[in-house]
């Protein structure tokens, strides 16, 4: 049966690419209110696309950007999957670094493959269209899907998903399903698709330290007067111990151990930490010395400084003692760590190290706990098998990133979510010249046919 | 004799202020080539002013901005003083913080006093005009000065004095004198003028640390990949020990002890370290714990961070691991410390702490050794006495600042330089709304009459 459907996919490439390009051309930047009408236009386009495939589908208003909800009924008693994707994109800035127009997708030859270049080509329009096109091909070839599929497309993923939890609660009955499939993640390597079963959590803070009541001249006041940049750097440096661990009291207290089953599986992955670092021009892992690169990346909590500013940064020199210094930092969290507890002990750590005549203000930014799909979910194996049908192999893996919606979906719907994606690490998502490999789009679409087939047999 | 001259000063205030205002109106910003013609106009104005007083004076070209050189011959056998000042100014930026036009001086009431507000009103146009006006009043009242005076006005002090050493060498014969008077410094407090006998040295560096070959996403690469900001802050924090000392190996090796005579004199100064810090909103001295605030400010070497930049500093958060991070830092030096040795051991300190896969580049900026006028110069006491004639008191003192031209003058001319000035610590030199107290201008001008009188009796 799948043979006819796969053939249909292979013979409709131009039409499928044309549809993806239509969607990428809509600049659905969710964080910038100037694009609000475009975001809605993308939602309308998706609802129409689903209806064109025979689905009941419509656009649902929220207090922010709308959701698209669609349903394709399968045979009675067949499994019911909810497919999640997001149709909003990051801003294209900095525009001057794009080699092509961000919202005018192009197909460019790249070695043995091609790149689909454009904002959202990978994250997440290309990804969500692999599933939509798999369903379309199945229906076109067979008239009907072998399982019941609901579609949920969000328009606020890139700007915080503020409306999602409330919408999920309100629509929980309509969204009831057996398993959620989320397509917003990477493959393990360019030849190995993966089910991602672990995500790190996240907590971000902005910190501002102030000393004297004005900027001072270092000749007249230097040495005796507190320098806000010295205070800030001393505090930031104290966050990491020389062995690469995070040096905040109690930071590791609640870290849940990695399940033996998972740890064992990972030791078998052909992951080369040296090569991973060499590909970005590095050769010394910066995290905890007693952990492998893979552990540092996928499960170990960490602390990163994303930006520091303060004082003079123009040409030449200016002998100023700045009265204020600022930084943006974040922690990636392991399973078990409560983001708000980490925020609290971080603040305590800073306050304890602050000179008595200096002040600090904190601005809380986003947070989300880590997420882990415990081994044993009955859909993991069929999905892995479906992926292997197309690629000859597949694996479970972790990722160091944080995708807060996964936890939100699980919490609201009471079923597990499986993260499957066909993106590669070099897709430049959120950066200029974002691209999706044509092979990701083609083999990704074919993969879903196998996955749908495998899941339908679980019924 | 001085009574007539002082009276002449008191009765010519409007004319004297008008001349100072003329000079302040010329935007002689030396660092910005756009102002080159204005810098020359200020030089021409000064040469004409000196000639108007009967001096031989002209403008001397250099490879940079010109020097003004003038001579007023006194009685045979009288002491010969060389007076140094600079007629160039700092840029007025940031313009939006000025309450008046920077180059349109105004006289504003301020408590019992007035403020002369404008760029250069204090540094150094107001200061150099106190001496010029004292000479003018003396000549107008008595026909002739009681000593020989040469004037040297520089136009590059605010931009590095590149032409000064060469000019001093070339013109050494013409500049031969018994003592140099430099008017570019502060009073001890608003009621106590001072001869500054110690200046700290200076060495400035810009440092740039790089890690990976591109910016990275902290979810995908964080923990394992070196973060340039983490590396930089760790290194910068290592420059200071918890006890406030500079933690570079060998940093204090060559620090010359403060002469007992000087240390004893300073213990008698009515300096209140707590009040000094309270005036800028602080209460905990940041330097070496076993040193007084005065020692920390005036003689102890130190390290300051003037600016840090790297990563993301816009609104919200961006989970970037920056591949580059930068800082501007400088050291103030004690007598005995060689600036280039300090630069070298700083660089060694940084390189030793750099992770093996990160890189650092250093950019050398300005440097100058510390300077100290050893007790025993025969002109110190007459100058102190002259100042006390006007103010009822005077003192020697140190300053934490660095004025490289003082050492350059001494080295080239083989005589001591005495730093005397009437500026106050709150003059906002180099900052918006620079001001000179009218009392500094008035009593400063009168002070020079007494000082000239006292020195003339040393013959």
C-alpha cells in the first residue's frame, strides 16, 4: 500500500515544493506586531490547505495570533494522532547578511543535494509541510488515512507561546488523542532520523549591577571606587568552577539521574565529540570534566552568558569607571530541576557576592522545565521503525535545546508527545540564510508515510 | 607692589572673562580632524594675545596641531619659568546631555559662587588663562614682570601629545629655564590650593577573546562549546584578588615605597575617605584592604575595566554563545613600575588562563610611567607660600591621575616641573556641562601674582 503513496510523493515534487514556497512567502513573523496580518494570512492558508485535503479545519482566534485546527477522520478504532507544528517564524534580521530575499524561497544546488533557502524553510514551515504532504499523498492515492489525524498549528511559538496553554485547556476535549507528534527537531546526523526523547529546561535572567551614582574618572576615583564592570565580571566568573561545573550552592541537588536504559543506548550512538567540536573550530570541551561531550550537550545543566554591556566600547580608550554594567545569562536545566528554584538560588548567589555599596536588579525572562519521554511509550518503536523503513536506520536521542510546548502539550492532553524532525544542525534556523535540505523535505515526507503506516498497525 | 596688581585684577573682571569666553568659543577639539582649522585658530588667538601683552610669540607648526611659544623677558639674573598649558579640548559629546551650548560659555550663579560653563572652561583654557591674565595685570600695573617667563601652549594634549617630545627636543635651547609650571590639575579641596608632586602612571590595553568560528545556539552547543564571554569574564575576574589587590604575578615587584616625608605629610591632610566615597554614593573602598582610601587613590597601582562588549544586548533574550568578546582595561601605576613590563606580564597572565582552543588578541593603547617630584626642589616652598598668600593655606599632594606631559617636560628640559591648578574635583572635565568656578578663575589669577612675586625673590 505504501508503495503507491511513496510513488505519488516522488512524482509530485514540483507541486509540493510550490505549496511550501507559497507558505514561506508569507512573512509570518510573530514577535513583531507589524506582521500580524501576515501571521493571520499564513493561518488562513493552512486552514484552506487542510480543507482542500478533505479535513474539517478552521482558524481559531486567541488573545495573540490564531491557532489552526484540523481533523481528518480515519477508520473506527484506529489510533488518533495529534500533529503539532508552528507556522510563525523568527524575524529575518540582520537582513544584510542574507544572500537571497528571506521571504522569496529559492532552491539552490548544494553538493549532491539542494537547499530550500528562506526564513521558515526549516523552522518550522518545511517541517510541518512534510507531514501535511504525506497525508495529502496518502489521501490522493488511497482516498482515506489509516488513522485519525488532528492538526494543531500554532502562530506564536517563536514569541513565547503565550496563548497555547490556555487554548490547550479550553480545547482539551477536541484535542483528545492517543499520542502527539511534534515536528520541530533535528536528525541525529544527516543520515539518521531520530525520536528526541529528552529536552533540557531553561531559565533566563537579565542582571544589572550598579556602583557609584555616576560614571567616574579612573585617575581621580580609581582603585577606591567600586567599578560596576569589575563587580559584574567577578560575579559572573564565580558561576563556573574551574572544573567546568556550575558553582552555585545546591545547583545540582535535584538533577535526576539519566535512566540506565537511555545512557546505555547513547553509548552506542556513533557520536564523535572531538569531531563535533572540530566542526565549530574548537577542541576542548568547556563543561564538566567528568562528563562526555554528549552528556554536556544533551543532559547536563549549564550556565551561559549571552551578552555583556557597560562602559566605553568606542574607538581608542576612555578612562571611565562605569557606574552600571549589565548581562544576559541563562541556565539549561536537567530533568528534576525547578526553573524558579534555580532562578532563586542564582539571585541569592549574586546578592551574596555583591559589595555592600553596590546594587543589583534582576529581570526574569523565560523559563521552562526539562522534559523527558520515559522509555516504555508504545508509540516509540513504531515511529522508530517507520523512520528506519525510509532511512535504513533510526535512533532515539536527546537534545540540549528547550521546546517548552512539548511539556505544555503533555500536561494539557495527558498523553505523551514524540519529537520527530528532519532538520540538520547546519540549517541556520533563527539566522540569516536559513535552509532546509531538499532531502529533508523529500525523505521527511516519505518517512511520515511509513510512520503513519506503522502506527496504524498499533490499533 | 602686589597690592596694585591684585587691585588691577579685581577691577578688570569683565574684560578678563570676555577674553576667556573668546577662547572657549573656539571649538579646538584636537582628536577630530574636522576641527583642525579651529585648533589653529585657537593657537593664533593665543599668540596674538601674548603679543598684545608685549611678548615675542608665534605659532610653531608640528606634524600635528601647532604649538604656541612666547617669551616675556624679565630683569637680568631673575629666575626663568616656563609655563605650560594646553589650548585643545575634548570632544563635547554626548551633546544631548549639555544644558547649554558647549562652545557658547555662560556664567551661571551657583550658591555663593558662579560657574563658567563650557567645554574647556576648566580643562585647560580657564586654567591657562589664570596665568596669562596674572602676567597681563602685572605688566599693565608695573610695566614689566619681575622674572623671565616663557609660555608653551600645546594643541594635542587631549589626543596623546604625539608632537610634544620631538618639539621639546628640537626647541630645548629656546625652552631652557629654571623650573616648569604646569597648570592642569586640581586643588586639594575647594579652599586649599596644592602643588601636586606625584602622578600615577598608566597603561591601557584592549583585549579581544575568541572561541568558536561562529556564534552558536546555546541549546545545541551550550556547555561543551567555549563561550567567549565566559572566558573573558573569568580572565578579567582573575586580575583582582578578593583582598582588592591586583593578582598578576610580579605586579608589585618594582613599586617604590612612598618617601617617609611624603607619607608623613599626607597623614596630616584633612582627607576624609568616608566622605570622599559618600559623595559618589559609595561606602566600601574597593582597593587593597590594608591601604587607606588616600593611598588607594594617589599612589597604589590598580587595574580598572573601562568597557566590555560582546553577544546580545537588545531587548528580550537571545540564546547565543558569542564567538567573540572584548574589553578595554587599564592599569594605574606606582613610581618604579615600567608600563611596558606591566603590559607584558598582563598579557602573560591572560595567555596562561586562556583555554587551549580559544584565541586572544591585544591592542596596545597609551602608556606613561608614574611621576614624582622628589622633596627638595627649591621652588616648591615659594610656590606653596604664594598660594598661601592668597588662600591662607596650601599643601603638597598626590593625584591618582596621569599627566604624561609632566615627565616629558622634565626629561627634555632637565628641570623639575611643578603642577599647580585651581580646578575642583566636580568640574566635569571631559564630561557634559564642564565648568570652572568663578572663584577658581579669580583667586587662581590672584594666586599667580603671589607665586610670581615669591619666585622672583628666589633669584
